[in-house]
C-alpha cells in the first residue's frame, strides 16, 4: 500500500508540473535562465511589432555582413509602449518575446531555410496602438514631462500611450551607461502605467461615487457655502488659489472642483464603506493589464483623523494613482459602470500572414452600478459645460471629464490632470493626461486632451 501511495504521489506531482508548465509556458520561456531563447535566436530572426494600421514599430534589419540590428522606425515615439530588446527587454518587446522569437512558418519552409543556411522569419505582433493618435498625444505633451493614455472604453483597446521624458530605443546601447547613472530623470519609466502621482481633484470622482453610493436618493439635497477654505478641528483646506465658490450643491461642487465642499463631504462619509468602494475600483491591487503597471494606494479606514479624511477626499495626503488607473476608472464610467480590461496586443501572425493567436480584453470588472455611472457621466459633462473643463466646449463632438491640480510639495506646486471621454452620448474614447509641475488642469491638461480628441474624431 505504501508503494502505491508513493506512485500516486509521484504521478500527481508530475501532472501538476506538466499543467503548470503548459499554463505558464510564456513566463518560463522568458526567464533569463532559459537557454532555449539563445537556441531560437540562432535559428530564427526576431519578428516585427506593428501598429493597428500595419505600420512597423519594431523590426530586425539584416546587414550586408549578415549581422542583425533591431530597428525602431519611429525613434522615441513608441519608446515606452514598444520598449527595447537590447540590454534586457521592456514593454511589448518583453511581454511578447515568446512569439517574436518563434517562427510558425510551415515546416517545409523551415527545411528549405535550413538547407540554405538561412534563418526562419519570426512571428509578427500586431498591436492596438494607433500611429496618428500616438503622434497627436506626443505633440500635445510637447516639452512637458508626464504622460497621456488613450483607450477605447467599450473594447479595452489601448490606442496610444505616451510618456516623457522619453528615449530613442535605436540608441539604447549607446546611452545605457548614461541612463543608469542618472538617478533623477527616470527616462526608462513608463509614466503612463508605472508612474504614481497624487491625483488631486480627479480623485473627486471617487469621493463623489462614494457619497452617491451612501446617499442614492439624497445626494441632490447636498448643499455647502464655500468661503474659499474650510477649517474643522484645527485642520484647514483651501480651494485652488483661494477661490470663493459661494453656495454650491453637489453638481456645482464637482463642476467647480470645490476643495472646501469635498473636504466637508470627506467628514460625512462612512470610511469603512469608502474602503469597499476603493477595493472595487482596484486601489491596492494589480491592474488587469499585460504591461508592467504600478499599484495605486490610498490611506483610508475608520481610524483616519479629520485632517486625513479631508485630504483624502480631495485627492491629496498619501493618495497615489497611476494615469492608467485613473483612465480605467474613467472607462468604467463611460461604459455604464463596467471596466473592459485594457489590452495592447491584438494578434500574432506568422511571416506569411496566417494568424497564430488573437487577443482581446481579458475580462470585465463591474466598478459601479449603471445608475451611479450615469450620474457621474452627468457630473463630468457639467465640468465641461460650466466648470473647469470649458476649453472642451464648442467642438464638433461632446466631451465630459474631470480636471485636477495636484499639489506635490511644500511650495504647493502642482501637477495638471485631466481625465475624460467623448462623445458623451455614446463614448468611443477615453483620454487621461498628467503634466508634471504644470499647475492648473483646466489651463494645461484640458487643451492637451482636446488635441487628442480632435485627432481621433478627424480619423473617423
């Protein structure tokens, strides 16, 4: 009996190892200790990475002497999203390495190439990235540091992802030592997905959602008189530049981005319930995205001091959010409360154009009810109609969003934020902008978002 037990135990372990190896074959293949990568690199020529329109974003060029060079035709434009494959691998180059280094051409062609001592062409990866939108976002961000991410809320497709400062992946070997020596620039960091920033007033979307959740039929009765600041238990919150908003209801508090009113709300909500809302919105969790992304954090709970409650309610204090995460929350609002998980790879083809694998959104997460999403859609529309986002008015399309001016040091310098969607009636695109140290979101981030919206609707 003992021998049978050990036989079954051995078979169980072998079955587990086989299943695990199959389910995690790409991760195991990409392990730097896996020698199979070097073997395939000798047999196959690394495949290309393409934009959604078929434009080449990365390719392997064979020199006259037979040597290979990885070429990025758009230089720095897609640096963080596509990544690089020299000095390690990042971005799509890393995540899709399993396919880029494989060759799924017919065996007869492989045999012929073997006879001729030629390498097999690797598989090609087609992304969801749109060249024109990427160029528009890059031009909009200009000389500023920060990030812009553009997504399709109904499908989860990532259409553009720009991060600055950037680098030219064609020159990564030449600049490598310089980049490693520079501890300040963070040039290799994809700020769109890995950057963490205080969200400022864009977080009022979250606070508003919690207040609506707790007061589904009474939130419209909310009222507050803003004198430019609020002081409770010795803790004082000031509106941006000390602006006095006067008598505000719930809608006007949101549209005018009244810090005093939202700090007041922060002392009224149930912070245990707020914790549940934050959990549903994926705070403190890994985001469902194939590229590396940061985990957003919020200090919340029933043990918060009044000061912490007020600071957190307006997106300050210890709250840190990635632009990607803020974009996903916006997508859920635009998509009637449901987040369609984002993805950046559409499909893989062999060198002959045969589809090897198709990708789509990995799933859906319900972040709020359809009714709550509709209320937030209306609030965000009002921001554009009468609030801090009026620079999006008088366009051929309707837009909705939320601005933010997020303080990040004792001198009260602030990052400029905007996150929103268009058209309001049937959202097709979500745009999130963060500009480091620029100041007002309404003055700086909204015009940048408008340029991206303009480019999208010109394409339609």
